[in-house]
C-alpha cells in the first residue's frame, strides 16, 4: 500500500528515496499521527518532499492516488480513513433537502454501515454502476457521482459538495519550478555557471605552502602567496525585444538582474525577432547600433552566448535576404546567426513559449534546428539544463 | 516526551505541529523554510519552551565552516604559549575550542539545537555536516577522541532559500514550508502579541496589511514580523482612531509605513499609485 504510494510519488517526478519511505513507515509505527487522512497527508509530505517547489506535484500525486480508490488495498482504507473523519465529512456536506432526496438509505448510521460493507465486498476496480465504490457512478460512495448523499472519496475540485481537501486545493501550484521563475531562483541556477579560476595579479596567502616552507626553514616564517580565485565565467546576453516578447518582459528583467548580480563579465544586447548585422546596446536608443563584426572581434570565443527570445516570426525573417520586418538585410538572418555560432564555443537559446507548443511553429522549429537543439524552455528547469550545457 | 503544540505566544498550524512532532519522534533534523519574517527562528525557541528544555543557537554566516560547529583547534594560542614556555602546551586539549554541536552533544538533557539560516553558508556546508547530524557523533583528530551525543538533540534548521541544499542532506531531514498565514491565523498571531488590541483597530490594520501585500510589484512584501512591529508602533503612538479609516481617500501609504515597507522604491511606487488614484477621481 505505502509502496504503491511511494511509486506514485516517484512517477510524478518527486525525488524521494527508499530511506524516506522507511522513515514514513517508522513514523506511522511510532504513532506520530492518529488515523486521519489529512494528518497522513501532512506527515508524508514533510517526510517525502524536501522542497516547496514539489508541493504541487505532491498534491497532484496524492490526489491521483486517492482518486484511484479501487486500486487501493482495502485494509489500508479501513484503517486509514476512520469513521470519525467520514462522519465529519457528512455533517459538513449534508443539508436537510439532500437527506430527503435519499429514500433508500434512512439515516447516517445506515449509510455508514453500508459504506463499510461495500468496502468489504468490493474486490476489484470499478467505475460507473450504482453500487460499488469507484468513480462516476450513482453509488453513494466514491467520487464524481451524482448521488447527492454520496461520500466523496477524493476528487479534483468540488462537484456537489464543499468538502475540499487540502491536496485538492493545490495551493502550492505556483511554487512548482515549471511554473514560477524568480530572480532568486535564477540566481541559484546561474550559480552553477560559476567558474573559479586563479588570475594572476591579485594575491592571497597560501597557508599550506607557507607552513611547509616554514618547517623546511626550521621555523623561520616564510610566507608564500598565490593568485586569488575569481569567478571567470563570461556571458553575452541577447534579448529579443519584439512586440511578441512583451508578455515576457518581466521574465527577462528577472533573468537580467540575476545575471548582472552573478557575473562581472557580462554584456547584453537587444535585437528584434532575429539577429542581423547589428544589435542594440540600449533598447531606447536604437540608433546606436553595435555591429555584429565588432562583437565577434571584441569578445573571445570562451564567452557563453545566451539568446532570449520567443523565436516566433515569419520564417522568411530567418531564411531570406530582405526578410527582416524592420530594414533591408543583405544576408539572411540565419547566416548572421551562424557567424555568432561559429565564433563562440557555447550558445543556448531560452524560449519563454511553453515547450509543448514549439513543434507547431515553423520559426521556432527552424531556430531550434539552427541552435543545434540547444533551445531550452525559459523555466527554472530549462535554465538549469541550459546552464548545465554551458558549464560543461 | 511532551508533544509540541501552539503556545500562548506562538501560533503553530496543525501541519507545522505535525512536522515538529514527526521530527522529534524520528529523531531527525527539521528543515524549516518560508518567507522571511514568518517566525522560523522563533519556532525553535518555542519548541524548547513547549517541551521544557534549553536551546543552543548556531547562527550561520557566509564565512561559517562546518568544522566550527564541532570544534576549533586554536593553533595560534598554542604557538604563542610555546614561545612563552607555558606548561599548558603539553596537553593539546587545552587548545580545542568546543563548537555549538559539541555543546549540544554534551548536554545531559534532550535540548533543541537551532542551526539558523543554513543557506547563508557555503554551498558545501550542509554536506560537511551529514554524518554528524545523522549519527550525532564526530571525531576529534587532535586528541583522538570520539564525541557522541549523550542525548540526541532536536535539531531545527532554517533556510531562506538563498541556496539550494544538497539532496543527500535533504534526505536526512524532515521538511516544512511555513506558508504565509491566512487572515484568521494572522488575527490569532496578532492577538497573541497584543492581547489588549481593539477588535476594530486589528481588523482595519489587517485590511491595510493584506491590501498592501496585494499590491503588485512590491520589492519586499511586508511579512508577519513587520506587521507586528507596525501594530506595536500604531499602539504606542496612540494615533487618532480614524487614521486607518481615512486611507482610501487620499493615502495609499499607510501611516507609520516605515515599519511595513523597507524599500524606498516601494514607497515611491505607492506614492505614485496614490497620485494616480487621486487623479482618477
């Protein structure tokens, strides 16, 4: 039973291990909770999930698991959903009219009794129908049913009653890392790009060597210095500021402020839809164009290139001469892109459009092809992958 | 062992109580995360109070090393003493300075050990404490002794999420995320701090507070501890009764806002909002 629960969590992408499952079992043995489903929810959450960004996934998995009631071990059900809890759910949800509607079952006690009987009878998965516990039926038990007198045993949202359970509320939805992205999160991710190297010039005390030299000297202090370590990663950021990028301005700002904090050697440029012979240093003063040639000549190939853009445009803007919507370009956009790509060792493209929509846009697909599949979703997870590639 | 529950001056939600009790029963460190000012550090003190024991606090800074929690070998003093011919140098244990973890391990009672803001330290810091927190023992190389806990302390670790913690470390903890309190819980919290506060003032203050949290784009959302400070100011300043009431007329900025809003850009933004509101009329 708990193993199934554990596997469901694993399947939903929560990083949990056998050790934590054993902890949960131990906690149940120690009697940390009385048999209340809500307590079980809290307990298992604090033992199995170690990051609030996975809370929403946990909620969903928990809900799925408890929705698939018929898959459950009945013994567990009887033990873990106590009568008292069910009774409380009843009292919360029933009005007098509801009660009148039910002719076949006379009162609460009888329904309770029937519920337990049904549990004992039921031995296989069931859906629909009017007796067994399962989903979608008119039986008083299970979820998504139409019996106004039903016991709701887990379902998404509320159908007939207001018996919303914690895990169905999905309060932690915006903490999941596929959804939210914030300056701090990005900083944490970008930190992985840090590359500490010793640069000549600055010096700090080399304690180990000093001790060694001093003992070699027979106790006379001989101080040894070594160059200081500094974060040497260099980054060039290219932001798309086209109209279609407007909804993502905040996202870009966050990436920008995080990156600025993290890297001393960071330069940034703006472009519209796609790169051509020049980019802008300042989005407000577009007349100050920086030539792509200058960029390539100025920055060494170990600069890491990050493009940020939705890559959503007419395909001719990438592939055709004069394809740009703003000016006449002598060469197709892709040739400029390739020059950047050839000069620099590592390049990624962050795209704020959700990953599942990429295949439906020709220009995204083509840009992705140009980046040699180094296009990543602009979520924490995607940035994480991009950073991993860049720091390889 | 007594179970941890809300106390007279600390409101714990049921899920928090459960997490604390699970951590105590399983003898595992409890990792607490949450917005700044939601009472993470206070929790450890309250746990100590509620189960009637002492607390040892280890505040982590960016320069803190894991070793400092165990012990430090004061080589400099020993070197100096040797120059002076002090006889203490014969015994190396004279120069071993005990850390917070050692202190906690030595206690005769089951005590609470707070490791505050673990995310401030170096990224590797939690990894360096894995074994020590798991087995509750460590080895002192200088004196060749093994220190193990007489009573496993209740370890509370807080984090502000500035750095991601390593998986191996997380696996050994019980985790709880303190949610921002909802209005009714907030009311209880304020009541605990100011039992004599008038209902009307409280409700108006909470109105202002939650409205302020709703304002989009604030750099730093005011949190529980800021609300408490603010109410303290309101009460001590004996402000005119209606001042909170007037606010929607021409004050987008609540009175004595310094306690609530800690960022001058935020203040400026609220002022702009107020200006726009007035012009809109």
